[in-house]
C-alpha cells in the first residue's frame, strides 16, 4: 500500500526519535557516534536549506496574491472594511493570547543543555519606534535579499494593493498567480525529502538531548491545543452567543460539516464551498455577504495558525536559550498577524510561514523541524479554528447589516 507524505513524515519523525535515543543510550565507539551525528547534521541541514530557500519567495508571492485578490473590497465598502477589521482583530487577539500562555507555561525551557544555535546574533533589541520605522524598506530589493520579513510584507502589500486597484494589470496579476503556483509546486518537491530530513534532524536532536526533548515537545503540542480551544471559547463563543444571539449548540451543529471537512482536509480554502453552504442554509446569511466574507476569511483569517506560531516561537526560543524582549513580542504579534494574511488556506503552509516569524526575531529556522514532526494533527485542529472564525465573522456581519 502506498503511504501518504504525512504518514512518511510521521514515520521519519518517530524513527528519528527511536534512532536518536538508541544512539544516545547504546555505547558505540565515540568515533563512530561522531560520524553518525555528523551525517545526521548534514542530512538535516540539506532539508533546512531547502526550506529556507523558499521562505522569502513564498511570503512575497502569496501575500501579493492575497492582497491582489481582495479586488472587491472597495466595491463592497462597508462590509469589506468591517470584515477585514474583525478578521485582523481576532488574529491579533489570537497571537496575543498564545504568547501569554506560552510565557506562562514556558514550553521548552526544561532542557538541561541549550540547543546549539548557529548563525544567530542576539544584539541589543531595537526600540518600538525603530521597529515601526524599520517596516519601511530603504530598498525593497535589498530587503528581499536579506529576508527582512516586515519590510518584505510591507512592500508586498503595496504591490498587491496596487495590482488590485489597476485595471490594466491583468497580465501581471496572472504572472504573480502563476509564479505563486510554481513556488508552491517547488515546495511540494522539497516536501518529498521531508521524511528523511526530519528523521535526520530529530535523530540528531534526540541523540544529543535525550528524553527531556520529548517531554518538552509534548508540552508544546498540548499547549497549542489548549490555546486553540481557549481562543474559540473566549473570543468566538461570546460573540456568537451575545452578539449573534445564537445558541452555541445550534451554532456548532450548523457548522459541523464544515468542521469535519476542515479537520480532514486541513484546508480552509478547500472547505469554502461547505462553509458557504452552512452559513447560508443554517444561519440565513445573505448570499452577497457570505460569498464575500467566507472566501476572504479563508484567505486572510488564520487565527489557529497564528496561535501555533506564537507558542512555537516561544518554544523554539526556549530550546535555544534565547531571551525574547518586549520589542520581540511586538514584532512577533505584527509578523504573525501579517503572516496570517499571507498564509494560503492549504495544509501545512502555516508551519512554513513560521519561518518568517522566526526570521523576524532572529531565531534559528532549525526550530521548524522540531515542531514539524507533530504539526500534522495541530494543522487539522487549527484549520477547524480558522474555519470557525470565518463562519463567526460571516454571521456577525450579516446580523450587523440587518441592523
Ligand atoms: N491549514 C491551514 C488552513 O488551511 C493553514 C495552515 O496553518 O497551515 O487554514
């Protein structure tokens, strides 16, 4: 039977843990052990470099497309502004809540030896005003080359905005869409070596770090799940109950098909048709509102993804023993909120976009490999949260328009 990529990644992950632990326990001549660890490092680095290579192009092109596709914002005026504001506010809350809990529970801080962090420079953090000023690039091409994420995002939003507001830009728009598809295709090639890459990275980690890493990884995993539920209960449910005047049981039974579908596909985009049907048929959301808010939400609203990124960033900083300062948190909130706009609603993109948040605060991208092994299930759950948010906003906007 042919195994899916997800299964292969999982197998790579689990066998990496077993191999790494055995390597740490069994006594073999240290010369051999060093050679094996060296080989694992090499394999892991190949995979990491392939991922790193794609971060800037993915962010740049998907964000341009995300913004360029919002072409009917201005025609929809009020509804557009209202829904975009709610989407961005809930994402902002999601990432703030996740950073709060990640700081409270500090996943990853109980590993005795700090991971070796190559190539990071922990210089004095810039001030808040400097961060704001730094968002504007001196030279956007230089920012692309250096991978300055906020600057890249800023420039991409402007290009996307300009594309969506000029009629003559059809060919260019198509170019960006095509290029984005090509980059996604390259990503799918790179993911073919993910099982082997993850095996190497995880085996090396466990050979050198031992059991404490697993415990910390489980802590990370459970914390993301907890914050996903917390955000849904504390941010979405009160709005649905009190503003939407809806019984929660009725709400969940109304969107259950969309939830099931998003859980099994891990894709808010693929779920669009089902979410649309649910909000129209079960909650009588008007056609013009549903057909605008749901696809928009599936494109720019990723609260679940932002939550994973917040917890993962603190986890990775702890693993590498790097302190995050107030300005780093501001950067994380800004970057993750924007990353949510740029994340395509397809499986596994959120974890790649995590690279952009890590880059922004100077954390090593190696961290992605550590969380990637447990990301598949988290992706299923966070996509449910993303889709619940889309449905919630659609119902709320419908209600407010009636008023
Ligand atoms: N799978 C998520 C979605 O489609 C995106 C991600 O976080 O990877 O909403």
